C-alpha cells in the first residue's frame, strides 16, 4: 500500500498562515490537521479534508498530495 504526505506546511508557509489559521479557514479539526502536517507518510486520510485544504490553498488536490512510498 502506498503512503502519502500532505504538503500542508509548505502551502501554509507560502500564505503566511499558522496551522491554527489553516484549521480555522478550512474547517478541518486542528488535531487532525497537525497530525497530517507532521506525518512523513500516511496510509489513510480523510478525502473531504484534502478537498477542503486544496480549496483554501487554491491548488489542485494533486499539488497537495505527494506519494512517498509505493
């Protein structure tokens, strides 16, 4: 099974936002967002959360997700 990493910190940094601000803007629970941002590789993620994050960062989902292990 592949592992992915979400580029949350990179996009938040470009916008000048903290993880708390990303959480507030996206509606993704802060603890979930923090877990996603800190993890070097995730086996599962909430697709709705990915959609919300892509929307507030104004990027394609493909830009937010990085495959780290196939």
